[in-house]
C-alpha cells in the first residue's frame, strides 16, 4: 500500500512537472506570438496582404515576438465603425484618427493614458518624436496618443491642391486668392467640359483667405474657432469669415461650378480628386506627392501643385500634426501596441520597411531618393511621416524639398498650440450643436442653399441648441490653459 502511494505520488509529480513544463512552453510560445490588432482605414492591397503574412510577420516575430493583424475598414465607414467597435470592446490594440478629435476620443474612453507605456517601451520613438510633438496629444499632463506625423505643419488645413496641368492650360500659373480659384473653375469648365469642377469646397483654406485673423478650430469639430490676435473663442458660424465663405460658395454653386457630390459625399473628396476628373481639393504641404500616382492612373498627364491662399500673410503652427495613434482603454495588448510603434520609429530601416516594404523587392534607394518598385500601398506614409527619416521620390523637384525643409522656419507658433477641450460638462449641448451644424449650417457653408433665407433660421436653431453656453465653456478652458503656460 505504501509502495502504491509512493508510485502514485511519483506519477502525480511527474504529471505536474510535465504540466508545468507544458505551461511554461505555452506561456513562452504565447509571448512569442501575442497579437497586436490594428484598426486601419482603407482597403488592403494584394502586396500588403502578402507582406504582412510573410516578410513583415517574420520581422515582427524576430524583433518583438508579436504578430500584427490589420482590421481594414473602408474610408467612408471608418469613423462610424471605429466608434461601434470600440464601444463593443472588440479587441483593438491600436487605431488612427485625427488629432483635433483627441479630447472627444478621451471622453468616450477610447484612448488610454500612455505615459507609463512610453517610459517602458517607447524610448527609441522619443529620439525622433520630440517632447513638443507629444504635447500635441497631452491633456493635463497625461499623454493620450502619439501624434504620428512629425513634419512641417504651419498652414495646416489652409492649402489647396490643384490640377496644375489644367491651370496652365487655362492660361494661369498660380493660385493666390479665392477669385483665382473662381476664374480657374470658369475657364476649365469651358475648355474641359468633361471635368466635374472642384472635388472639395475647401472651407478651411477659404476661411484663411476671408478672415481678419488666424482662426483655428478648437472644439466640436467645425463649430468653434480660436482667434490668435484677439485671443478669443468664437462660434464659427457667427464670424464674418463664415458668412463670406458661405456667400462665395453660393456664387460658385449658382454658377454651375460645384456639383452636388461636394455636400452629399463630403468625406469622399480625396477619392473624387483621384479619379482625375476634378480641379482641386483641400491640400497640405506635400499632398500633391501623396496622391499623384492615383490621379495619374486615371489622368496620365496630370500634374498637381499645392498653394496657400493669401500667401503674404503669416502662417501659424496650430498643431503638432494632423493625425494621432491611440491605444484604446480596452486594448488586450497595449504593451505590444507601444512596442510596435516604438519599433517603427527606432530606425530608418524599420521605418522604410513598414512604409515601403522590402528593400530590393518593393523599393530601392538611389542617390538618396526612394524609388518604389511596386504600386501597392503598405503602411500609409502620410500617417507615419517623420522628417528625420523621410526620403523623397526621384521625380520630386529639389526646389520643393528645399521649400518643405524650410517651411516652418518663419512660422508663428499659435497661442493655442496644445489646447484640448474637455466636453464633459456640455456633452448634451455638443450633440445638439452637431445636429444643427450637420443638417442646417453645412449646406449653407458649402453654398447649396440660399444664405439670406436659410442662415437666420439655422442661427436661431444653433442658439436654441446652446451655442453661447458652449462657447463660454470653451473660452473658460482656453483662459485656464493660457494662464497655466505662464506659471
């Protein structure tokens, strides 16, 4: 009996040891293959799919011991699906969005505080993303996102990207004013009847042109702006600039220069431009280089160029980048997400691999320029752009590169840089304002309804929604933000 007990105990111990070894192996293997899931806008290309399953998967396994999986969502559904998926606590570890919406994302609990993760796993990233860059995604000292595009940013959202080849065919050389755009559209309509006019009513570049001071959107999407000269917050829909933009756009629409697509499908403006059938879209420094391949696929002779309206006026740095990467509060693998971002920015080789694929197969470097060997997209270059690593294509003029590298040299830093509005106290009002803005103010702004008859009704609805109380709360927080900078 005693012998049987000893044998039984020995068997149990052996099983326990084997089980322990098995558990350790599973744990070790689990660490090696733990997944980072990235929610991503757009469609997956064939080469990207192959790349993620093979070369990139092997690199992630060797360098980080993780597996990266992409969840693609079409552009026109991305923001809606992002909200739905995060609200349902689906296993998303990393996602992209627009930096101006950061405070809203934080209040929806869609973004984690990243300070500790950055301290532990993001030190390589910090070598190429300076402290002032991270401040753009900081609220009350807590970092909620990584402003992913570190590049010249003055004049952000204030430029227009035009079909330069058609502009020159119309006898024009450049765009400086709103009147230039109107003349361009009129001439192009006569010479190129197959063209469909502008792809975008570009209300933000037009606001720069018509405003008496720098106006920067700072709360509730497009409803509230900050004036740099007056240091005040305004309801955008009551500014003179809004009225002038709306009346200008109404003239364009009445003249047959705007199509109905501009308002019914506003978020598809870049897709429209890339069909090769439109004249302009809201631009940015380098936008022409980002989309020219897609445009040329449909219009082989196309050339693009970006202009800033009223170029003689100062340019302001109002944000540290237009995009932000966030780790949701419900992320299953936040450590892995931070390790992935840190890996991407830890060296130029990693950066180029993520953005361009495999050297010698997908791209090559010749005389300091990067030449793509395939047309497929990898991780979007504009999303992760970093001026410390950025390379330009062989066909980019050196004059453009010189302009790009010196673009911010004489720019003015806005007083509101780093401000993030907390909507916690005015959520109900904010929802009501968005309803009025989307249904009544947007058609006025884009010129699709008569200003004189519709504006008074829309303004009354906006007042009833609580715009004055909302602006007062933004002003209060802005004053507190400005005061905190002087301490």
